[in-house]
């Protein structure tokens, strides 16, 4: 599943980068998820599209982050990304 390997690579890259560069990698990941029509597994596609949507609320700059609207920081981003990696790893091990 080259597609899932690409997704996992981008997720790992998000964990290794910070701030402005992180938002660039997040956009790359979202584009990869939304532009890939070939995923046949509905559960996997749901996981990936939910992740892509959740990533819209990442805000690296504290003064620009309105938590009441659902925006979150690096800590929550790391949690979301690590959970996504776990789920993808379970698909890759099948």
C-alpha cells in the first residue's frame, strides 16, 4: 500500500517539524488524503478524512489560537498524529 506509506511518511514528518514548516506538511498531508480517490476501505477513508478535517484546527501561534472555536496546539497535534500512525500501522500489518 504505497499510499498508506506516503501518509505515514507525512505524519512522521509532521512530528519532526515545527511551526511554519509544520503547517506546510499538514497541507501536503491533507491534499494527499483529499485528492486520493483510490482508497477502497471505507473505515480507513473515514479515519483519514476525519484526520484531515481535524488538522484544519491546528494553530501553532498561541495568540492566534482560539480554543473556544476548537483550535489546538502542538501537544494535541502530536496526540492526533500518533493515534493516526497507530491506526495506519494496524492497516499496514494486515
